[in-house]
């Protein structure tokens, strides 16, 4: 059978925000300590304590933004513990993640240095669960105020004269859970209060992100939107028209969290049958339903789409690798994770009219990571390769696709075999990313490029492997990596090719 992909131009010219390709690094397990921070005296080559090999690898992903310090850690984090001379910083207990001792050597200055090294915008999550309004207000002043003030002077004393640029700020994390077990009615009021004191000291106002729903908690979204906390003017050109508008709380983004996991029984990341392959593909498709249903509620209160949906935690969540600390969430990463990443990113691209940002959890050594480290060694995961292949979609114009495809059937159940998104870059190049979920069958595809007729070349890169659970290890670092895919036939206004089973393919047409 042949599948048909129709790539269309749209009047709406929606842009796939580069921030959909964002990342998340929490003080959790070996993400910050060892994964990023090794300290200035480490034998591992580093720049001001941040390891060079990891920075070099991350730079190749064009990371647009990085969320920090959590996660659950954020609502127990007191930022003043992480500034000043490192030897004087207090040690604290990381209560959420293994109850290990955190020495606070990686704090505000080190995080913002990392962002500068990888050229990513910082996205800081503030503490609502156990912090104070004053503490949050002072953090913003410390980071962004250029004049003379107690916090700006403290920053200077700690070695940074000029303020940093900070656009994205989260008002708490998972405040329905580890961030305070709050009801949404209570959190909505707290949000109004805390965000009032997140002041703007820079040319670009701070983009405030509220804790959003867990998975299918539609009541949370309903209340947050109903309480009138959506902004009234598009960010960042808002014009204050009257005193009521001036006092109206602002919410620029609402953050949904959804992981691809089986909470009833966490599965192995590497040892699995086709049943589990299918199961995780099916769980991944739930993201589409969640985005559409939360968007429908947001549309009701905000038809102009002023408030963005932010998916600032997503990815696979498996059992930890045998023999590792259960509180560290260290898992391997296989071809199955690559498909999960490719499908999710296609879903975000296709819903970019509402989804402005997404942050995969997490960047290094935790959950669906880009990079795994073992002492001085480092490997890139299949998920890293998908992010590298898909970076062509960043800030490109969405080309809506319609797909007529067969099914991937397992037992009595079935899913669409192909999952696709497409975009056109400013250079005019068109990129089509196609995931073939079926681990047993390749598929012949005709791709109709409709109005995009003046093309003369088509090339591709593919990520696939012989087995569903192929992964890189510290002994075999390049078992799975992208290869050139050049079996593409060009016709007048179509291209055709056969996508191998279980693969992620990105085609470039120009
Ligand atoms: O990413 C791991 C944890 O998952 C985060 O700390 C928390 O926000 C979520 O429950």
C-alpha cells in the first residue's frame, strides 16, 4: 500500500516557535552535578566549572531556552543559598530526589553562565510552594535590575556588574502536587499575588508562566482561564489603557505536564517486547488529545490566543537503570525514545498556534535525556539525534499536512502508521519530518507538495536501527545515529520514497 502526504501552504502563516525545542535541567540525580557542573578544579575539561564536552554537544542543538532549577526542586529552592563564595554556601537536603545533600555550588550565576555558553534563553521557575513573595521579587531584582539597589549591589559584590536578560519566569511548579498540593482555586489567587511582584526592569517585559494542569485535569485549565488572568493585549506590545487593565494580573503562558509512562508499573527503558513498543506509541498520541482539549477550554476564554500553552515537562519515564539510585531517575534511551520524541515534536509543530514552548525532561542523565555521562565519558542518545534533525523546524512557517496512511496494528488495537509535520524555513527550504511507528513494515509514500513546485533537489537524514531497543552505550557510542537517506524520487510537484520500519526521517526539499 502507498500512503499519501499532502503538504499545504496556509493563509495563516503560523510560525513554529523555536521555544518548542526547549530543555529542562533540574537539581535531580546527576543532571546538574556531573552532567553539567564538575567544578573548576575537575580533571574533566571545563569552563568556569561547566563541562566543555557537554556544552559543545548541546550547542549543536540550537537550544532556544533552558528551564531551571526544577521541577519539584524549584518549590523548595531558596535562591540566596546559591550565590556568593561557594565554600560559604549552605548545604541542604534535596528532599524530592533521593534526600541527598545539595551543596549549592551551582546557583544563579552558574546557571546563567551555562545559558550564555550554550546561547539559550534562561527560563527560571520561582518558589511558590515554600518561598515568599519578597524572595521571588528580590530574585528578579538581583538578576535584571541595572541601577543601584540592594539586590543589584549584591549581584555586583558577587562578581556580575551588568544584569542578565531574563524573559521567561515560572510562578511555581506542579503546585497541585510537589509544589504545595494546592487546589486550583487557591493557586489562582496565589498566582495573582506572586506575579504582581515580578517586576519589569528591562525593555522586554517578563513573560510569566503559571502552573498549569497535570495531564487531563481540565478543571485546572478552566479555573485558571475563567479567573480572568489571561493577558488582554498581545505580549510584548501591551498598552495600558485604564487602571483596571493595569491591575489585571498577567498570565502569558499556562504550563501543562504530561509524561509518556505507565504509572501503574514503570517499565524497563531497554528490555521490551513489541507489546510495550506499541503501548508507548499509543501513550504518546495522548499528547495530541490533551493539547486539543486544553486548547478548546483556552479558546473559550481567549479566542484571540493571547495566552500560550506551554508543555514544560514531557518525555518518557521508565524504571531507573538497574543498580542506580531510584531517586535519580537515570534511564537509558533507545530507538523507541526517538520515535516518542519525533511524534511529540510533530504534535507541537502542528499545534503551534497555541503551543509556544515545550521543554523535554530532562537535558542530561535524567529521564528522556539528550546526553548520558559516566565520569569523564559522554554519549549522545537517539533523542539527542532527533532534536538535532528537527532543529530545522525552529521558527519556520508551519505547512499544514494531511496524511492518508494505513494503520500500525498490534493485536486488536491499531494506530496511524505515520506521524508527520512540515515547515518552510525563511530560506525557502521545506522540511518534512515523518515517523514510521510500525516496527515491522516499511511504507511507500507519495508526498504532494502542491503549491511548492519550484524545487529541484530533495535529500534526507534518517534515524533507524535493526532492533526496537537499539541504544548507544559507553562501550559502543555510535550504534544509533542519523545516516543519509537519498532514495527519494522527484517528480513535477511530488516526491516519493519508501520509509523503513521504525524510523524517524527528515526530508529537505529546495
Ligand atoms: O522531571 C521530574 C519531575 O517530574 C519534576 O521535578 C516534576 O515537576 C515532575 O513531577
